[in-house]
């Protein structure tokens, strides 16, 4: 195993230091470390963060390998600075049995670029009718702790209650896609002035907020852990703030695209901007940034949602919702949170690594940058700026909402348990 001597990186944006990585762990941190035989990584000016952890990644395997595979998605993740990603369950077949989650877990091991952590479905086939084999998935080799019907809401309150009760036994968490389906039938974009003017059926904020309000009450009642996926409205942030002040065991994530983009993007009728939940208003974006800054929103979750060309390049109403996220997530957080002074580098580490690792119960990720810790690290150049070129992405799909947009921050290197998965900005495998 290669020993790496990282020279002059700034851990969490602090004073420059050398970091010695050997046998999968951080062996030493100090001034002018020396190590014969080590491969030197010149890191002056680079910020060192714990490897990023995504709670919300669609890898599409099994079933839609034309859009993404565990291998291509893992490479996109490593290039984005991630060392662990949670693979959502809405595959084909659905990840609702021990067999499927073990298959995804094994594919992740074989790719070897990030820890691929399968999410289990809450209900059989994501149909919202019967609980899936939650216990068997938890006991499987994949050790599933996060369960979600993402793409669909667990709309039946009695079923949601039973799911919350069930996962308490093994410290699991239900990650809810909060969308009251009877309020979003046929919805195409955020419901407001713009949807009325564009003539597209609206997705009202209340459809998200009503489910979050219901679910925090259920989580409080049964004393279980609830995680809210891709929070998108100002009202949702208020409800979460209230629930946390009451001691409810609730956590939440926001996507990079909801931190940066608004429903104004729909004016183009370009389906690359169609996503679920939809892009919202300026006021919502401001509330999401404030919620992430003050910790009401715990984490950034990418909702990386690759789609094949034929599913995206069509008229707006026919297009599938979803956009790529893994390779630009850190850049968007730098642009929306770090550069405006709303989050420092320790804050970025907390929201993109420490807290998501805790929510997913990943013991080896989101750790301090300190001797003895697993060497899951990312080195980022915060000053580099470049325009996003979709053709250059590692993802198998091309549906990036950031095409042509100049963003700050370049991931120079990523280390997974001491092995470089990215060096000089390039994937090593
Ligand atoms: O935009 C979305 N795309 N939202 C979801 O909830 C699911 C996802 C997908 O799987 O494409
Ligand atoms: Zn979702």
C-alpha cells in the first residue's frame, strides 16, 4: 500500500500542515514531516476536509445501467470529493430485499472508489402498501440503516408510523421523500406566479410541509429517527426548527441545486431543470441557506439523479425529474455558502461529512483529521474556477443543470482509507 505525504494542506482551512497517510490511516500530522519512500502530494494552498458523505445518490444499477452504474457513479462521487455515498432504493428491481442490497453493496466493493452504502426501500416495490423486509436488510452484509422510498412518499400515516417503530430496534432511520401525492397530481414545477404564467401544473409548498409536519409528530410520538430528504421550502425549514426545539429526533438535507437555482430556470422550458421537489423561489433559497448555516438543516444531500438522454431531452411534461449532482456539489456549496461567509470550512466538513456520516451510522467516515483516524480525505483548491462541461463528467448521463456555469473549487485528490481514488483531479481507476 502506497504511503502518501501530503505537504502543506490546510486541515479544515486552518494552518498549513503535512499529513502522513499510511496503512489506511492518518499516521501523523505536523510541520515538515519526512518519510522516505512516501509519494509526496504537493498541497500548498489546498484545503483538507474529511471525505464527503452523500446521503442521497441514485446509482441506477440494477436496471438502468444506460443512465449510470455503480462503477460510473462511484467515479463521479470520488471526483466530487466523496468517500461514501448512500445508493437510493428506486432501482429495478427495487432494493427491497436483502438480496438486492447485498448486490449493490458488492458492486460498490468491486468498484472500490467510494463506500457504496445501500439504502433499503421502506415498502415492497415502493408501492406504499406493505413494509419491506427491513430487518433482513439491516442484518444483511450491506448492514442497511437508512430506509427510503425516495421518488415516492410513504404517504399512509399508519404505515409510516409502523416503519418508524420497526427501525428503532436496530437504530435505523426512515428518510422521507415528503410529498403529499394528492396535492401534486400532474405537477411539473413549483406552484406560484411563474407556474400560472407558464401554464405548467404547480407543486405547492404545502405538499412538502404537510408531510414533514405530520412525520415530525409521528417521530416524536414513537421516539424514532426521521430524516427528511431534499428540503425545498422556507416553511419546511420553519417546521424543522420547531421540531428540533422540541427535541424530536429529526434530521434533514438540502440539495446543491435547491441552494443555487430557482423556478426562474423553468422559463427556459429546458427539462434539465425539471426536478422533484421542484426548484423554488428566491425566498425559499434564502431560507434553505440560512437553515443550513444555523444547522437546522443538517446536511447537503446531492440527489444525484442521472437520466438517459431520451428521458430528459423531450418536452417538459414528458421528461423525468432529476439532475446530476455529485461532481459539482462541493463547488455549489463553496459558491452559495463559503464565499458569502455563511459557512467556514469546518462548517462544510460538518454538513457534508460529519453529520451525514452520523445520520447513516458510518463509523469510518466524517471523522476528525487526526492521527489514528481512517484516511478518508479530500483535498480541494478553493480558488480554482472553471466552467462546467457536461461532456467531461464521469457520470454516464449528461443532465447537469450547471452546464456552462463557472463554479469555484476543484477537487485535487480524494483518499479512501489511504488509497488515492483521485489524484491531480483525475480518477485513479
Ligand atoms: O428529481 C428526482 N429524481 N426526485 C426524486 O425524488 C427521484 C429522482 C430520481 O430517481 O430520478
Ligand atoms: Zn426524492
